[in-house]
C-alpha cells in the first residue's frame, strides 16, 4: 500500500520528530502497520455486538439503517484519506456487528413460557439426552402437543430432569407429566443471565418429570434435524457402551467425556479437583482437543503417505492429509455432541486446514481473525460466552507469541543423536511451560470475571499433566475411534486409561495443596474491557507502541479492585436475605440448607465459605414473625408475617417483606416486598452514608426479548419516602429521603 502523502511530506521535511503534528505521527505509525489492520476487524465487529447486548431496550430498525447509511457514506467520502478512512471502516464494522446481533435475535425468536410454573402433560420428541449422576437423565424435549392445559403456545424446547429408571432414546416420541417453570432469571443484579442463553438456544421452559414417560407408538415422525441427531446419538451410545465394557467406572466416564462430550458420569469430587488444579479445560471439548485429534490424524496420514515414495513424490500428500483430517475433525464434532464450543473449535481448525490447502501459513493471527469473524457472524451471542472469550484469548496470545518466537529461531548446532534428543525434549517441556504460562495469563481475567476463582498452581499442574494428555490420551482416543469398528479398541483404551490416571492424580494432588485456589469478587465490566483491549493492543500490533497495551491492562487491573459490592441482597423468591457484616462477608437468613442462589452470592462476593456457614453466621435476631439486623448503622427488617409489618415499618430503615406491603411505611427509607420481587426479580441495596441505592434484576436487564414483560401492579408510591424512579415504574430504584 502506498504511503500517506501528508506523512511522507512531513518525514521528508523533518529528519527528526520535532514534537509537532502528533496527528501525522499517529498516522505514520498506523500506516507502518497497515498489514495488521485486518486483525482489528473482528474486534470492532465484536464491539458492535457487545453494544447491542448492553442496551436497555431493543433498538429500532430505522436507527440501524440510518447508522449503516451514514458510516457507509463516510467510508466512500474518505477513501482517499487513509487515516479517516480507517476510522470510518472501524465504525462501519461496529455497526455491522450491531446489525448482525439484531438480525440474529429476530431469527431465533421462539415461544417461551411466561407464567411462573405449572403442571403440564407434554407430547414431544426427545432431542437430546444427558446422563446425570447418581441416576437419571436431563432431557431436551421438542413438544408438539399438550394436554391438561389451556396454553395455546407451546415452548419450542423444554429441558427437564428425570430421576426415574428409564432409558430415553433420541428421536423417540413420548408423553410425560412435568412440573415446569419459566427459564430462571439472574439470582442477583448483574449476575449470569441464563435466560438470555436459553433464548438463543430456543429453550422456553425447564422443570422435572413427575412420573415415568410413556412412549407414543403412532406419533408423527420427528423433524429432519432430530432424525439426524438420533442417528448420531445411536453411534455415540455404541461408542459409550464399548468404552464402559473395557474400562468401567471413573476412568471410563472421563474417556466418554473426551470422546463423546458426555460428562454426567464423572464424580463431583473428580470434577472439583480438575477445576481447582486448573485442569478442567481438558474435559471441555474445544480447541485443545480438536487440535490434538485433527493434528494427530493429519500427522498420521501424512507420515503414512510419505512411506510410499511413488505417492509422495508425485502427489500433494500434505493437502490430501489436510482434507482427510478436516473430515475427521467433522466426525469428531458430530460424535462429541456438537456443542457451541466444539463448533467454534471446528471452524478454527477448518480455517487452519483450508490455509494448508491454499498453500498459506496455517497458524497466523490473520486466520484467528477470520475464525472470529465467521463465528461472530454465525453466532453473535457467542461473544458473551465464557468459552468463546477464553478460547480466543488463549489462541490469540499463543499465536502472537509464536509469531515473534519463530522470527528469532536459530539453527541448532547440536549434531549428535543424543544431543538432538535432549534438545527436543527440553524444547517440548519449555513449550508446554510457555504455552501454559501465556494461556494462563490470557484467560485469567475471564476466569476471574466469570468463575470468581483463580487456580494458583495451574502452571505446575499443566506441566505435569500435559505430557500424558497430549502424548497418550488424545492420540489413543484417535486410535480408539479408528479401531472400534474392527473390535481392536481394548489396547488404546487401556493407554487412555493410564494417561487419565496420571492426569487425575495430578489434579487431586495439586488441588489438595493449601491455597490451591483463590476466590475473587466479581470485577466490573469496565475492568474486563480494559484488560481485554490492553491484551489485544499488545498482541495485534507489531511495532514498539504495542507496549502501551501493558499500561491499558494495568489500568484495568486497578479498576478490577474498585467495584462496589452490595450491602444487602434479596433473593428472587423472597425467601433469602443476606446482609454484609462488620467482617465484610454475608450473613444470610431464610433457608436451612444450601441452594443455588446462595452459592452464587458467595461466589460473586469472593467468599470461600460454604453456604451452611453463611446461614449460621448469626447477624440476625429472629422470631416467628420477623428478623432484624444492623448494616452500617441502619436497621434492616425481614418481615415474614403480616402481624409484624406495623412494628417493623415503625422502627426499621429498610424493610424487606415476603408479603405484599399494603400499608404506608412512614419511617422506612427503602422497601422491597413480594410484589417488587415478582415484578423485578432479585434486589441489591448499596449503603453509602445516608444514601441508599436499590438495584433490581429487571432494572439492569432492561426490556429485551429474553426478559420478562410484566406490568407493575402498584398505582402509587407506598409513602413519600418510597417514590419509584424510572419510566412507567419499571425501574426499581427508590429515592432515599
């Protein structure tokens, strides 16, 4: 590309940079890296997707069309001014990402259950089955009829748990009595929104079976996609039976997870050890597994063809091996369950092998950018998925380091066979260490943001576990799939079992060390964005100015520790109330045992205690009617019975009630009752001096297709001190007097 005229003239007039015209200096730096501009296309495309999901309400189409027209016109008008043209292209990519997310939202819209719950007798086809320990299954049903209900619109998909002794078969039709409820909302404001994920998966209701399902003999045939899934599922079940016959128990369960993606048989203790040691990524079939499986097949095919000189010297065996390896990767995608993470890994692998077919470098940041564009174009909701974020963060960082290391690689001076062997072994160990270190640093912000946990010894665990996993487990898995049709899978399965024993032993050993995991409180989204942008700036540019990314990421680290944490949390069903104590942790009342909401509260707060300890912490003074607690000098009342309402309204600063508050609370500065929780979900209260700020799930989610659409039933504020803020009463933030 030709140099920019203004920058060229400026460089000719000034042999040294005199400190003037910083715009030309910036333009010159950008022009010097014009081969890296394409790498920023998925970044700006993803920024548009993120902007769409961050909006409080659906944007109108005329706004999208206007933005597209404006930025397209600006791109055409500035095409001869490269600096401005680059900025306009970035804005256009952002708008295209925004538009793509909007169109995807409209395309996947399906009926969903709106009411709180009910008993339904559904008839439908089994779309997916997942084993669950100690017994039972989790079944995804595609209903086509309902009995015993007046509902006119059925959810497109229903997922329920069955604890009965039955063997569900994918593609079969059945009738089952279910206790259903709508897809659950976040357990706290700003928490994980499963309903958004369910919306894009077409999932309209969840529940559990009340009786064993009855097969339907003369039902209409299922749709083509379910029939195809049924054929693949029969093959998966055949593979699982063959595995369990040879290596039953925990080892067989892990083998099944690595080959078919079914993790329901793995004991919870093993899963916990893998997570705490930083080895849980070995179970999630994603880029690592797809690369090892397809890479092993590519090497095996190419090495086998190279053994025949007449073939190797006359034909492009490398391209043949790449094409067959791509087909093998597609087969692995099918039998592994075809999860979104596996689909992304397959697309990335496909781009790498396509580069080989086109005689292009395979592992480059350009190919990573292409894979990101394809995935975000097909599944824009993936941007918010932790597996997408972590996988692309790791791959981007690793390829960037690989590109820089490959330019510095020097020829080896070692000539002896023993010396070369030692050098290769050392480089392999160093490669594992570098890969683990780089990938660990790249994914750490996302692990902290989504899981509130950091594995301190993941580098050591991966150094010990990756050799048996990469050299024995995954190559043996490939041999298992090749030899199973001929009945010779016993030996490679034993090799897999041996490798899995080593990995599990490492996981249990490392997870047992003191402080193996560190709990961290949820960081603000702004901190995660700064860390992400800083990492991208460091990896995508080539010139020394890329080092500014370290400063940007450092700014994100500073912001990560400054997020305000709620002082009071109210559960979405009104049964749980948590208050922050003087020890800076939560004391909870309203339950006798652990539940999902309480576990998520403690995790988001970075609290390592178990839920039972939080329930027994004793900050509340309770009787049969109500509970009282002190938080930062303010009295908090938790009303359980109408008889206590008058007394608590008279003395408490904050009143939380499991019942509707149908009377004025003149002395309460903030109230949350049963109607508030029904309409707006879980609540969080922040106390700062005399200020009381109230946030709700509905307030932060906004009015989106995946959020509930309810109308508040109150016609006026409860009292002068409890006026509602927000349009039409949708916001649930109260103004403190």
